[in-house]
C-alpha cells in the first residue's frame, strides 16, 4: 500500500523539476495497470489489445521501467551498465514486484562517482515506494559473490541489459553462463537440495488451500529452476504445457497483487473469490483447479528433469567403464546389458521402465496398463518418452476409431451403441481394425481380464503407484482409460482435515489399502473400491449417493462381473458408514448394530468396508484416524460380524461394566456429596476380554447429561452409552500401527441429584444443581482453556450407601479427553473447586465465557467463511432415544452452550458422542423426554430447529471466538 500511495502522489505531481521522470513513470505505470498502454513516460496513453493483462502487461511494465531507469542513469561513459536480474531480468514484473537491479562498473571510476550514479537511480525508486533489491559491483566482485552464494548465481542467469555499456553486460552474461555450465555437475545437486528444503517448508502447491504461488513445490520458483537446468545444457525440462502453467501462476499473482494492493505470493482464502472474478473465472474452486493444474505440470516437469540430471551425472561417472566394455569387443550386447525385461514390451533401462524395442503400442492396447504396473511393482519411474509414445498411440487409435464411426454413420450402417451392450471382440477382448499402417487396436469396454489384472497390480504397488500414476495423468492416459476421472482431477477439498485434492486422495487411499490386502478375501475389490470411493465428489449432491452410480459404470468398464460391481457400488455408497456409526452412535443400542448389519449384508463386504474405512481415514490426514477411532470401528465390526454370522444382536450389546477406578471415584463422590475428578496422561491400552476396559480406552465418546434439572435428573434406568473418540494426531502410515491419543484423560464423578422427593437422593443434595452436569463440566473446561477432544457420560448405580443401607446410589461418571490450548494443565484441585461452584450456582460460567469472548474479539478485515451450524434428527438412530446430530464451527464454550440449550428445552441427555475434526465440531446427542422415552417426531424436529437457531444466533453475535471448546 505504501508503494501505491507513493506512485499515486508522484503521478499527481506537476511533471516539472527533478521528479518529472518519476511522475511520468508513475502515471504510465498506473495507466498500464488500469488497462491502458503507454510506450514511455510522458507519452499519451492509448489502449492496446492484449496489454491489459497477462504476458503483454508484464512485458510492457518491464519496458517502461527500463526506459525510466535508463533515464535516471542518464548518458554515461563506457564501463558502467545497469543490469536487471531475477524476475525483473526475465521481464516478469507483477504489479507489486520488487526491482532486482545491479549497477555494474569496470572499476575504473572513483568510488564517489559510482556512489553518485547509484544514488541517482536508487532514490527515485525508493521515493515511489517500490521495493528495491540493489547492488553495486565490478565483474570480479560479481564472480566472487556468485561463487559463494548459489542464489545470487541463479539470479544472474537471467541478467538482462537495461542501460549503459551493453558490452559490459554482454561480457558478464557470457562469463556467468560459461561458469554455470562448467560447474553444473557440482552446482545442480545443491540446487536440488534447496528445492527439497523449500518443499519441506512450504509444502506442495497443488494440495494447499492457501498456496504460496512462488515458494511451494510446483510454483514459480521451481519453474525458474527449470530454466537454470536448461541453461546448464545437461538436461532440459519437458516443454508440454510448461509455458502455459507458468503463465497461469503469473496471471494469478498479478490479479492477487492488484486485488490486495500488497506484494504477496500467498493466495489466501479470503482473496480467492476476488482473484477469480478478476480473471473471469466462475468461483474460487475453479481458480484453485487452474492453479493446481499448473502446479502439477511444473512439479511433474521437475521430477522428470531432476531424474534426467541424475541419469546424466551417473552416466558421466560410469562413462569410463562403459567405454572399456565397448573397446573390449562387447559391441551392442554390452550396451544391452543394462536392459532387463520387466513384462511383455517393457524393460528396465538406466533406472527407468521403458518400452522394449519390439513394443508396438498402437497394436497392444493393454500396454499402457502393463507398463505402468510393471514399473510400479519394480519400484521404478515410468520413462517420459515411453509414456508419450503410448499416449500418442492411444490418441491415434481414438482418432481413427472416431473417423471410422463417422464414416459408418454417414453410410447408414448402425447407430450409437451402449457400452453395456458392447461385448469383447474375440477372446482377447480387444477391438481391432485394419488401416494403411497395419492393424491398430483400442481397449474394449468392458476391459479384458488382462487389462483389469494389470490395473489392480498397479494399484497394489504401494507408494510406487503415485509417481507412475502421475506420469500417466500428465499425458492424459488416465482420463482416456477412465473418462469419469476428469471430474475429480485437481478438485480442491475445502475441509482442512483433508491433505490432498480429491484425485490424489483417491490414489493415496489405494496406496494405504495396499497395506491391508492381507486382511481381506478380495484384495482386488478393496483396491478398486479405494480408488473410487470419493468419485462422486465431482458432481452435485451427496458424493456417496452420486458416487454409487458412477462406481457401477466404472466397475463395469474395468471388467468386473455383476456381483462384483454391486459390491463395489456398496463400498462407495457406504464408505463412511462404519466410522460415522462407531463415533456418533450408541453401540450398546441393538438398533445401531442391526442397522449396520442390514446395510452391509455379508461378512465379505464387511471386511472390505472395514479395510476401506481405515485406508480412507489414513489417506485423509492425521486428524482422521487414531488408536481410539480404530478401536471403536473394530468394536463395531466385531459386533456386526457376530450378527451377520447368525448370532442374536443382544449378545453384542452388553451393559457397561465400570473399571475399578471408576467405581472408586463414584463411591468417593457419593460419600463426599460433591464432584471428584482425576487426570491421567497415559490411559490404559484396551483389553480384548473386558468391555469396561475396552470402553474406557475407546472412550473419546461424548458429552454428558443435562442432569439435575427440575424435570427430573439424568433419566430413568441406567443410561449407557458407547465410548467415543476424536481428533488425536495419527501417524500417517500405510501399515497398522499403534498411535497414542492426544491430550489427557479427565475422569469426573458427580452425585446424580434426582427429583427432590426421590428417596435415593444423596445426603445434602436434596435440591437440584444450579445447572446440568454436562454444561457445568464443559463450561469449567472452557474457562480453563482446555479443548475437549472427546467425552462420554454414564450413570453408575452403586449397590448401597453408608447412610442409606439397601438404597441404590446414582452417580454420573464423565470420561473426557482434553488438551490445553497452550501452557500447562490446571491443577485437578482447581478444576474440582470450580466445578463445585458451577453446580451450586456461585460461579457464573455464562458471564465468564462472555468476558473471554470479548477479550478474544478482534476487528476482522473480512467476514468468516465458516458455514452456519446444522442440527438434524437422525432417522432410526436408536430404539431408546432420539438422536440429534450437531455440526458447527468449533469455538470456546460450544459444548457448554449446547448443553444449556438442551437443558432449557427440558430434555434429558442420556449420552453424547463428541468429535472435533479440524475446526469442525461433529456431535451426536441421545436425548429423551422427562419420561425417559424418545421424543415424538414433531417435537424432535422442533427441538432440532430451535437448537440450530440458537447456535446460529450465538455464531452471528460472536466476532470469531478462538477455537477450542
């Protein structure tokens, strides 16, 4: 903004005096950025087509800047030159780019004279507020600095003459390029290390929701490094699409600079719609897809180029030994010693999978899949020439087939034929035709068995699948094999839990599934189901429902028979069933287990769905899988498997059995007439034999009850719920590995106060608490800056008490997993004291939370993009309670506000399942009326609407409270 203000002031100047040049340049610059053209400072502006944006504007901006700087330097004697380097040297000036300038001199002038020349150029630039990266050096000093600093040497490769002694600049360029080429074998490995460090720091551009257009992998910096590699003459980058990709990123950066008025390379989410509109794009998602496509092109070109550099450098080292082999009479056979067969038509050569000399891609339609599978299984990259040759063959056969189809239609022979009615041609399943150049064949639909097997082999190769898949996709082969893939290609996922775009997530899921193939009877269905499970995200509507239809078509295309097609469709339709049920439903409710069993239908589908659930979560990101979540899903699968094997559902819904520690805390709470709690940093591992221990270890389940209201306590009968998990960081790993949950376990026991006239009241608790136990505990945790990762509520019935022999004591047991936002954990004694105050009404949690939110509230440049909260009633969720699903933006005190709202509605929370995924809260609450029965449908729907409205009002009133509940 300082630059804009400086330029505006200069442009408004009179044009007289020493700043006339600056004023003229500022006016010409503003006219250009506003869409007009001027060939030089002081000239009348005139529109010119193509100069208002894109390369033409960048070229024009560099041109008028050259003229202005040349005028500032003025006429000088030989021995002085003004040289543009870096982005300015390449002519890639964005609206807020800095100027990289070198004042080069031969050393014959006095230092004072050179300093005056420098000041004559530098100060007007600074006066306009333009960022300036400047240096004053002789050629020998340039050589010395470039030798010490690789980044300086890289910038000098783009040196361009601006003004002064052109011969001096030409001499410098020649010397810089000669030295670069002579030292490339030593310098290029250093360049690659710099690129890898940047990737580690800034990530991969094509997977970031707020990418750095310059520094992230696949960004402008990598595109510049490809120029440096080409200048070394050791290797050259693939040219296909590279210039267009670079132009796309530069155009986006130009629009970003103009829209924000800042010299930034980070495409923040709040700026994306504005940038998209400036570029004439529909919305931010279309913008990101274009950016991701460009980044993928550049990243793939980098991979290929660095692989070629490594091959050349290795070749230099081994040249002497190969020469000795040839001189020893080995002839062509010695040269062929490096070619190892991998599959029919595919060999390994020099660390890559290449086509054999006898391979004929135009006659072998399965060759692309066979070559890809062979390369991946051998852990080798697929050579670029091989991929291009196969892609050209596929394009050629497709064109020939299109011409033949058109000729057939014009001759009146046949019409359009459904792919489902088209069978394999002959026993090979290939379509063949004769042409002038011989027989050409295309891959038939459905695919032949060989093609399907090679495809499955490619997906089952593990991590090596990814680079091979990227190579096929770069040349358009994936879209030709699977046309529906184009809808998910480079599609962004706005959920921060996801690490990848939709297409890369699908491939990564297949990679993770490859480590689980030994757990299932049909690994081929698991791998293909993993690749297709989110294929519906390219279309409007519920991606699981839409994806089911698409998966059927794709499975048929790949060549699966009808029963297998139905299994794959089921996997896609219900790929979220297990994890959503395990983490949002009461597994001790018979309706829950019965519903999953009815949906899955068979043990074979269940084991596939179990493996797919884990692979999907691991591929999503560290917030989507953990030891607790794994335990919960495995528990659900075990119960459902028993039902599918013919066992009664009641055998798998036993009541909760408390641990010894839980019983001890419950007894102490009853005896002391108040809350008792304990903190544990390392919970016990779950035991296969004890449901109580399993539930405690799995418990990250959820929230507590609005107990103790005048309507009548926590509910009649022992309320049981299944434990639940949340968003601990999970090690992303293709194998099955133990993961430690994040945070600490907080166990709270509170005497449950029933109605005042109930004879089982605990001594001293004949009146109800000031608020329900759920909002009380949640509010106290929020006040102490503890983020709730998971929660669980149970009602324990103790066999008796000292004061009331034979009476049954009721105690609420709350199991929480919490983590500190920052700093250390609060003292357990402090938590207990504040909880007691909250329950007796002496601690005003609402007022304290309001103060906290006011302290966190800050002016915001733009409104939050978080969607509004949503509350719904889960149909057929439970036989004993009404299930409310709450989805909202995570915030301080969210669980407290939900608990208060439910308490105010007069319902009883039997159990709750609390989960936080990134910044999203996804909770399920099992509620009943005061009579302990599920709510009538109309009342349940009204409660959901009221709760959603209440949460929406609080969201609108809060100016972005800090996360963490």
